[in-house]
């Protein structure tokens, strides 16, 4: 029987691993991710996960190395990290993706140092966008549980074989309790059958070495022509491109089986059908925007929300459709592509460049390092964008706008300049 | 060029076929890696447990060599064509029978690149 529990986002991720029957877990503790692995280690210790090996490691780099090795042995694996720990994994994340290993890992998002911070923003998750992992953002603990299960299914699909991140906001979700339905193991098993890996190094009758030095050109080996680095990376890009339809397919199947849908599995829309102004955001910023949409609608503004769930691969076609009727898009980024602008904003602009309808796009940076994002601030951002949408100078502005930076209190006065 | 369904089918097939880079192990895949060596392991027979006992007893050098360049013979023989001179064998040897000698000063350095075993 499915069980309803009131648990934190971290524990929701741990329960998802339990339901998925992960075989090897290795992780190194970092705030705010630590309780995920603490819970999994409790499951292993108490015998609730009898077939799971929990590997204690000395760093994040070792953690991801351990799960890469276990995945190459054909095991279903899990790890999790945040911010600086995730950055320490960076090299190995590239190896995991390059080897097309179906690793699922959670990111409890947190601001990257310096200065030292343990609070949330999305900089860490966006910083690993190009390693080759798939990536999904979530808005609730139930969505964390469900998305981990869906991510295993997609990652292990023989049409995909790509690792996946599931990112949830540090503290806002990781340490906040919500009601979460934990599904029956048998039912999860039907949805998520045992892993059939393309790689299994435990087959000693057919010994292979993985990832040898791979030159720019093809290599002629006893077994025939083997691909060069270029072909492997071409294949990885193509796998990303064609995995979007599989993410959609899996989300649909998940909904039919468990009765929970998250938009179309790619993005979640709220009051978007007749909206002239659309807010575009992910995770906690998107959650906060829902109330903002209601408030602005009561004031007579036709506002809606597109909350992006699948960030990598970036669903360009879906987004072109989603914004096909909008006149103005307001993007709230809890991250910055330093030297450019909000990463989500920049990517949306790229995606809509070739769209038939090209709405005006106004981007704002909000809430870095856990700075509270209030509904009033978001409302202010939307209203400002609406008021100024016809001013060409505003549209051509190349300077990034931050909302909620407290400079007056620090003694900076504009009128002095 | 306008994309066709054939393009999709073709690319999907590539994406599902070219996965992890694997190879059947082959000797000398990366060239004669012994050329990278700056320190050469030299075995002192008088200290080696294997030589003294005349039996395949210790052989930690053979077990620990990451490049499979130490043979499990009596005495153990180094394959200088592929030995990179990492010194793990010398570190692991319990009786310090393996000495790491700078390549320049190594005995019979010229014209001795070992061989296959």
C-alpha cells in the first residue's frame, strides 16, 4: 500500500532511492544535502535496503568516482551534493556523462563560495549545465520523489543512457516538511524494471577496458574501426536531442500509473493559456511566482507562469510553443552567468530567436545566496517590465538588473553622482 | 538542408549505438610508454624474497604494478618497454630489494629496452 509521510525534501529523495532499489550509494556530506545520505545510510543499517552497499568516502570527488565505478559494473547508483562539493565533482561528472552512465544524482542547490554561504540559489546547478547530464528542477518534495524515479527510468532507457541531475532548492525544499506519497515497491518495480546496462565490467569472459586514450581520428583495432572522441561527443549530443520526447513519454506513463502529472513533464504552466505576460523561472522562484500570478490577475493583468522542469536538454521547441502567444516574458534568475546575464534568460532568448513569435524578454536576477525573494519584489519586476515594454532604450539595455539589492542601507546614494 | 525523418532515424541510431568507449585490451596501445621513464627500477637479487626462497612467494611487485610490467618469474623481470618508472614496486617491496635509479645513471642504459614477456 502506498504510504503518506510528512518528510523533508532530502528525505523524499532518500525514499525515492529506497523505492528505486538503488544498489550502490556513495556521498560525502555537505550542507544542505547531508540528510539525504544520512537517511539512506539509516535504511542500509536497519536492513530496510538489504541489497544496497553504502560506501563511505573521503570527498565528493571520491563519491562520484565510486558511483561511476559501480555503475560500470552494472549497478543502479545514487549520489548527491551541493555547491562547493558539486564543483569538486566537476571533472568526474564529465566522465560519467562521457561514459553514458545512467547515474541519478540530487543537487540540493546552494550558493557557491566566495564569500562563504550555505543558503540557496541556483548557481551550482546551472554551473554544471554543460557536463552532459540531463537536469530537472522541482518545486515540491513530492515532485522530488517522483522526479528521481522518472529520472532513473529515462536515464536507463536504452534510447538515452545519460546521467541525470534532480535539483531542489536547499532549505526551501531540502529542509521543509511536506506531505509525500511513498509508492508501493511492487508498483515502482513495474514502472522501473531492473537496470539493463550497456556496460557491465563484471563480465570476465568478455574483458574490456573503458575510456582508453581516444585520439582525434578513428582507431583501427582488432575488433574493427572504433570511434574517435568526436564521434562519442556527437552521439552524446544526439542522445540529448532525442531524449526530450522520452522524458515526455515517461512523465505521461508515470502520471497514468501514479496519478501525478507535472505539466507535460517538460514544463508546468499556470494561468498561461490567455496570458499576455509570462513569467519564466525554475524551482523556488517559480513556486513564489504562482501567488504573484494570482495577485496580478486580480489587478486585471493577464499574467501567467511557465515553470521550467526539464532544463537539460533544453526543450527549445516546447518553449517556442509555450511562448507563441505571449507579448512579454519576464525571466527571474536565481543565478548569474557572470559577465553576461541570468543564465535562464540568456538561454530563453537563444531559444526564441528563431521562433515565429518573438516576445520581448526582460530578465531580472533575484535572491542570490539565499536572499529572501518576496512576492512584492516579483510583482514589482513584472509591473516594471510591463510599464517599460515599449521603451526601446530599455530593450537594448546590456546591464543586468538585480532585484532586492540593499545598497542604500550601506550608504550608497544615487543622488550623489 | 531541410531535415527529413530519415535524418532523425539515422541520428537516433548513432546515439543508441555509440555509447561508452571500450576496447579489448591490447599491448602497447599508447606506444612504448617506457620512454616516459626517468627513474628505472633495479632488482637486487640478494634482498629479494622470491630469489632467496626460490619460490613464487612474495611477488608484491608483480601484484602492485599498475602497468603489468613485472613478471611473476624467479627472479621477477621488469619490462622496460612499458615500465613508466612510477616506483610503486619499490615502495611496496618489503625488503627494499628494488632500487629506483635515475635513467641516466642506470646500468646498461644504452641499447637495453627490455622486451616482451
